[in-house]
C-alpha cells in the first residue's frame, strides 16, 4: 500500500483503525472513530476485556452496553487478543498504561511490548501513533528504533507520531469529540497523516514541532494541575493552623475575573495521570542533570494528604473521647474522582490501609466500585443504609459521588470528616462535620 493510498483512506474516512489497549482511553477512542463510520479493531492482551467488548458488556462508566452492541452488530467494532490483525490496519493507535515502577521511575514495559508486537507486523503505508502519556523522547528514542528494525523508513514507508490522549473520564461537558488534539510527527508528512486521521473525531488538530514537544505538552498539562493542587493542599493545612476556612477563601478568590483559577484541596491525588505524569517529567529532567524542585515539593505535599486525613479522623475521635483503635470507620467513595468506577492510585486505598494498620474497623461504600483490593485483600462495598451510617463512629467522605445524599449522611452519622466539601449545602448538624 502506498503513502498516497494511505492519505486517501485517511482523508476519506475509510481508514481501518487499530487500537492497542482497550482501557478507558483505547475503548473510548475506538468508539469515537466508530461514531464517524470508521472500521475499528481493538487489540488487548486481556481475553476477558475482549470478550466483554464483543458481548456488549461495558466495563467503563462512560461507555454503555448499547454503545458496544450496536457497533459490534454493525461490523464497525471488533476486539481481539490476536495481534496478527495489526497488519490489516491503516492506522494503529497505542493506548497502553504507563505506570511508575517500584522506585518511582517510568515503567515503559507496556509500550515496549505493544511496539514489539507491532514491529513484527509493520508494513508500508501505515500510520502509528503513540498516545500513552510518557516522558519527552519516548517516541523517537524507544518506539522509532524498534519499528525501524523492520527495515522500513519512517516518513516514507510508514509514519510515526505522538498525540497525547486528553480524555477526562466522567466529564459530560468536554467529551472527546469536543477536545482539540495535539500532534507531533517524526517528519512533517507523519504529522500530516495524523492530522487527517484525528480531524474526524476532533474539532481542532494542533501540530507541534516534534513528538518530544507533543509529549511535553501532556506533561505540562498534568504537572500544572498537580502543582496547583499541591499549593492549595498546603494552603488548607495552613488555614487549619490559622483557624481560617480554606473553602471560603477559595470561593471568595474565585470571584476575581482574571489572574486566578480555583483549585481545591482534597485527600490526595489519584488516577492514571496526575499522581504519575509529573514524576515522569522529573525523572527525565534528572537524567539530564536538572533538579525539578517545584514538582518534587508538590509531590511531597500531595503524597502526605492521606496521612493528614487519618490524623484528622484520630483527632476528631479523640475530641469525642474515642480511640481510633477499635472504632468503626465508614469510607464514602473510593474511586479516584466522582462518578467513575476507576480506583487506580486512589487516596482512599492509602487511607483505608493506614486506618486498618491503626486497628480501626474499616468498611467502605461506593456505588461505582463494588470490590476494592487493599493490601492484598478484596473488600466489598457495603450498602449505605441508615443503620450502617449510625453504626459508624466516623464517616469519611473521600470521593464526592453525586448520587449520595449528604444531608442524609450527616443526619444519620455521629461524626463526618469531609475531605471534599461535599457537605457544603447541608444546613443541619454542622457540629458533626469536620472539613479539611
């Protein structure tokens, strides 16, 4: 297949799109391409995930069973764990996890494994796009050398780009089709191919000078959030020391129409991006001899918040002449953000672990996470009954799901530690509530 035929397929919307990794990014993006009529094949090493897609059983809160069933039935969507099908795809998007290793250094093993599968099947006339968040240089220094072993030349025989995913799970306002895309190509022709692909599912495609620049864009976006959350978390601790309500201060500051953007304190960072991505950047900076002090300080502040929450619970129980040891603590919300079923890196896990180590009797409720693994044990969400609320010595709001009636929680509970200001509109029994 020639480069021109690839361009024709991309510009006409008839390209066969392959997506490697069917997690929240890969599956969501696969459905976006289905929505505009493309034929999509999703590849994943998890046979259960593949079966769920083909049987129309969604495992993501933003994807319905009908989304899957209708596209599978129409022949637009197919999922498989057989990577031989990569050779038939015109464009291949790599959407695999990029976690941290035990030493807090980047773990690119999923990218390396995915690229190795693709390299064995790479052919002329394909576009390859890495979307997984990673440090600057990964596309050029890790992905390209592996693909080049095929003997094909980038920019002539195949095209390679980086385009950071920008999906925000649970966001009904900024859905994927409303979010601009960033593209950085190894060559200008590479970028041109990616622009033609993404313009079908995005309102704007912005080309930057290189894959490294595109990789840095995503890290800036998430580091910006992590650093500002770190600032406001420290402000929350400061305001508690000074006897000032941090939530009142932020809301008042937010009335300024310029030069201020509100961020809010919480029990710690969670999810696949914000706790991890800045550490990818700081690791890469240190490799080049630059010490990223600002990022490290924000990470220290944010990482300390789960322990502060446990300390706050202890203090409030002590005020009621109760010890944490033996007290019944009910944690409300364990997903990393409201109204999603993803508990990766959730601060709730660390909070539950520390409460348990200190001999509290811990249960949790989350309408989106029926089972949670904590310290090698599988915990099951307890029903949020009046009896469960009344039986708890302390209820800790870690994630503020919109389906929970917080007035009822405060009415029935003895003590509520609110880390998200979820009880801000509750008028009765304010004396029961302790906020950050």
